[in-house]
C-alpha cells in the first residue's frame, strides 16, 4: 500500500486545486451568511420602527433558516481532516440481542438513510444479510456527498436500544445492540496494493425476497484479506465482475483506514474496537421504555424527541460529537 509522492506534479496540482476550491467555497458561504445577517438586521430595525407584525413574522422565519445555515457552516468548518470531504462506507452489524438486535440494525439503517436524504446525500446498498426472523444481521452501504465521511465518522461505535420488545409475547423490556463502522472512500491518488496470494475470492448466489428476485447465478462476491482477516461482501449488482469491483473498493478503503489507525491512532473503528457488541461499550443509547430519551455517552448530549432522531434527525448529535473531538478528546 502506498500513496503517490509529491514528485507526481499533476496529482499534487489536482489536490491543491481541490483544496483551494473547498476553501473558496467556505469563504463564499461565510460571506453570503454575513450578507443575510446584515440584511435581516436592517429589516428588523425597520419593522420595529413601523410596528409591522407581518414583516416581523417573516423575519423570524428567515432567522430560523439563517440559524440552520449557520449550524451547517459551523459543522463543516470543523471538518479539516484529509478524508473528511470524501464519501463514506458504512457497515452496521447486529450484536447481542438475537432477533431484537437484527430488528435494531434495520432501524439504524433506516435512520441513516433518512439522514442521508435530509442532506441530499446519495446512498447505495452494497450488501445485506437478512435476519432469520426479522431485521438484518448486517448491512453495508455507501453514502455519497460533500463531507459525508467527515460527518458520519462520528457515528462509529456501539448503539444501544432499550424498548418493549415487539417479538416478546409477554411484552417485556429488552436491550439490544448494533455496531456502526465508517470508512472513507479513497481518492484516486491513493494506491492500495493487494497481492493475489493474500486474497481469497468466493462467489455465491445473492439473497433475495424470493421468486424472480432471487439471483439464480453466483453473482455475489466475498473477498477475504488473509493477513488482516477483513471480509467484504457485495451482491448489489447482477454482474459478478461489478460486484467484485465494488467489494475491492470497500476492501481497499478498510485497509487504508487500518493503516491510518496504526500510524495516527486517532480514529476508532472496527479494528481498534474489538469489544463485544454488548454492555459497557456503547457510544449512544436510545431508550423507548420506561422513559423516552436518546443520549450520547461521549458528549452527554441528550434529546427527548426519540421519534425524530430515529427518523434521521441526528445532525445535532453529529455536531456535538465533532466539537467534542475538536476540543482534543479522541474517541
């Protein structure tokens, strides 16, 4: 594995140009926000002087929009990592809790899909392993959009759910767990070399909902990187070749992330977090019974609007986590 050096002038010029574009974009955004704030200040003075209630209501609505835009700008201002602007690869795995945990995994998938939709990110399911009775054992998806990785890397860790189980005939309260891992999609200027002897390639039939949707050919691909034990699967495409290409892309991203962890020891993902997906290792709890609250155990930030959070409204949790990391605390 290696990264092209600074001697590669075309690639280096491209990287500098991309960074310049991002800085210019941030400056334009800041300037536009300042102009809006100045305009609203003048309008507010005029509305107060004329006691114009209609104008005041309009200004209040515009202030709320400006506040949301400022929050978004503030979040992106903290994203200065070399991979923060990149697309993200997310894996969600069911942990302790059986069918409950598999259902929880599917709930988390929906939450992140809704978050992506709210932020105009594009998503693609790369692989999904169905649960025996309900939910998902695991799922891998890509999330594409500006700063997708920088934002979603804060979600890596164990997520805990407490609720009255819909699968328990006695309506008892259950606790279940799922793990979330996030890696960045790699830039084209980063080269990851994988020796053929270090890779085992298996093919199998893609799973489906039955009938005509079940793949009758072995188009799904499983890659096992023997030195690290990393396993990647892809069954999204009907073409075995395209599934292998996607799986290789995910594998290279994970290998890069693993190498970065060894060097920097800053990002905590699967290979630094070998704890059981169970008690004592969660980063966030979602409690539906006996009270309703979502609490992040790193930042201590909590919200009582559980339904909104599970519907993808997790921006404030991401914001708090980014500030927490920026203040010098590592996950």
